[in-house]
């Protein structure tokens, strides 16, 4: 029998107004925003609903805002009668997935990602690091050109998103050398991204160390729904596996293409992206056009969902 996976987006999907129509229409969604405000001690709901965009772009705000919106939409999806056989999340989205799986209480998750965002921002001085998107090159070729561009600095794959789409991260000069090499290699596109820090690379080690202490202080339960984690693209079912995965993903590449292929191999045919934006639904088509992708990003898309 075909299976369903709930997948949750990461940073970059934020937009002022996210979650407002669903919170107005679905009491369970509104309750999530209220819980986030209480847990954080400031009105994150207002930031989601009204912005301003510049405040929403600050990493320590972006991460709890996306998590809260995603979990609110999840509550609405469940109120509509749909459940999943598996969950997965892209980077930050793994926290939403663990809330969905019952491993991590929402209040703990939203406080953790607020700290995670702050730690990531603080890990590397502004201007020191960078990220870039490389399109049209194999994963193996990207690894080779990163090795050639490093010259004693850090540059490596950060997100393996789909065939021919890899995001790299590291020291700004090394990333720029990798971009130049990629263009010479015939990449369809090689462009430095406008991001606040070089996520998912060795430069995030200070953030990883600080976050690990916070993760160790939070109780994790065994998962009611299996999670496909970022750093291995394999199933995690125990609370300890989930905790370890959140530590490891800070400095490890997000293996999204492998995660989707693993889910498909387990019989998942329906992927429901829950959260602002449609990034993961778009990536799904690039990975395997035979898989069905749906996006629940607002109340209108929720109403079109079939259980």
C-alpha cells in the first residue's frame, strides 16, 4: 500500500503573513502560535503574521518563526484527518519533523531553535563565511572541486538537494574559488547566496558545541513515526538517535536527495510539504517525477488537501 511522508522546510521559506489565515480559521493552529509566544516570552506570532521582513530574516527569529508556522500547519493538517507513515525535515525542518513524530515537545523545540539560530549566527564573524549554489554538476564533481578550492581553508557540500543541485559552504575565499572552478567545469549555474552564515560545514563547530549542551538538557522520547535524518539519510526511531542527529546535522551536509530516495524505497509515494513555501515540493520533481508532491503552506492549500 502506498505510504505518505510529511516533510518540513528549512530556513529561507519565511515570508511575512505566514500562518495567519490558517490561525484565523483553525483553532488548533492558533493554539500553536499562542504556545510559541508563551515559550519564547515574546510575540513570535506577530512577527510571523506582520513582519517586518528584515526582522524575520534574522536567523534567531527566522528559525522559531518557520518552526512555529510549520507546526501550526501540521496541527491543521491533522485536524483535517491526514497522518503520515514517515517524517523528514530539511535542516531546521528536522525539528518540526521531530515534533510531528512525538519525540520533542513543541515548547522545547521552539526554544532550542531560537538558540540554534543565535549560535549559528555567532559562530562565524560576518563576512568570513559564505554559501553558494552549484547547478549541473554531479555530487562527486562538486566534492572534487571543493577539495581543489580549499587551499587550507574550509569549503564543502552543505546541502545535497537533488541531482545536479548542491549548495556548498565554508570560508568566503574558498567558496569563491569553488564557484570559479564550477563555472570553468561547465556548471549551469554557480552563484554565491545571500545568507547570514555558512551553515552545515566545519565552521559551525562552535555552534554545534553550544547546541549539544542544550540538546542534552532536553528530554527526547522515542519516535511514534520514523524520521529520516539529515546527516545519514536513514531512519531514526529512538530519542537518543534523534538527539544525536540534531547535533550532527549542524556541521554535516543535509542529504536531502538521499533522504527522498530512501523514503521512496520504503514505499512512500505521497510527500506532503508542511510549512511556508514550496521549496521541497519543487526539489521532489527534480529527484523523481514519479513521486506525488503536495504543499500545505496556507489555508487555501489546506482546503485542497485530501486525507
